[in-house]
């Protein structure tokens, strides 16, 4: 059993990490084997996040007065958190895919960009395209008008060249 100073250190470390994280997913992990837990941690790291099993009271106290305070209030059962300050969609997708493979891993709630969301909100977030895909789509939309303008301008020159070429072939130009 941990003594009070060690619990305080754990709480301070968790508070520092939660302060940096803008996206937090509260999960339940009952009946996960060691191998499943290892795979979960690897999945979360691959998505750019961190994963911790937390004691409910320590998590609640660590989150008091910060953005995750509403999310981590009055926790019940075995709880763990996955958090990131990066792309919430990538983490939500990774956790959702893992939850489909391991039904004992469940979502309780989440906080995305400072706003608390329920399980349906997390599932909806997981269906969104990733940041890279959104950037690619945005760049395509921005570039499309410029590409069409260049094509139209090239078309005028190309059409003029075709007309001049046909005129030469038919000896329409006399010297």
C-alpha cells in the first residue's frame, strides 16, 4: 500500500499530464489480461497518446480545477484514462478499434478540446477522417479553382495553335 507522500506525488504527476492534455478518454478495463493490456498500451502509443490506470479518488483530486475536472468527477468501478494533446481522432480510432476486438474494454466518457462528450460522441469522433486526410481534402478544395483557371488559360492557347496549324495545312495563309 502506498503512503501519503507517494500518493501525493502520483496525484501531482497526473495533474501535470492532464493539464497538458486537451483530449482525454475515460475507459473501463475490467478483465483485461496482461497481454491485452500490453497491446492496448502499444496501440495508444502508436496513436500519439498515453494510457494510465488510475485510482478514482486520485484522478478526481488531480483533475480538480482543470479542464478534465468535470470528466473525472465521481468515478465508479475500475477506471483508466487515455490522453493526448495531439490528434483526438487518431486516438479515438485506435481505442474504438481496440474496443471492438476486446469487448471487456469499454468507454465511459471523454473530453475533446475541453468539451466533455459521451460514448456516442466518441464513436462519432472515431468515424471522422484524420487530420492528414482533412488537410489533403482542404488543399484539394483550395487548389481546384487555380487548376481550372490554368487549364482554361492553356486551352485558349491550345485552341489557337490548332486553328493556326489547320490554316497552314489548308494553305489559308498566303505569303
